[in-house]
C-alpha cells in the first residue's frame, strides 16, 4: 500500500515526468538484477543441479 495524503494515495499527486522517471529507474534496476542472474547461470546446464565452485 502506498502512503496516504488525507484520503488519497501519494502516487496520485505525482507528475507525469516523475512517474516516467520512477518507471525508468525500475526498469534499469531490473536490468541490473537480470544481468547478474544471467552472468551467474551463464554456463549452467538446464535441469542439472548447480555444482559448488572450486576454491
């Protein structure tokens, strides 16, 4: 639930530009997370359990 101002959500008071900036930030944040996940499982074989990295 978003924060409230009186009986309205804070999100209702945001400008179009602010909403667009927040959306772009979220997309960028997800892209970073996805890139990390792709790098982590880059050489993994589908359906095979992950092996412990050799130290």
